[in-house]
């Protein structure tokens, strides 16, 4: 079981840990954001195509038996 730390020690520990964080540069943030949008667009196009294929296939099958 961990010992409790007082609030002052906790804040000091948080500041010490925050100082260790390596923050991304503006360029890295912009590049990552652009990549996320590109991947989201590609994924949406892919699932649109899959949905269209399944819908067409089911319509064709139901047309044969309907």
C-alpha cells in the first residue's frame, strides 16, 4: 500500500514530471493533424465503397428472389 503524500509534495512531484515532458513542435503538431485528416478521408472513402458494394450485392440478391 502506498503512503499518502501531502498536497505540497504532490504538486512538487507533478511539476517535476511535467518538466520531463517533451512537447511536440508546431511543425510536428501540424503534420500529425494533416495526417489524421488524410487518414480519416481515406477511411471514409474505403467504407463508402464497402457499403456501396454490400448494398449493391444485397439489392441484386433480393431482386433475384423478389
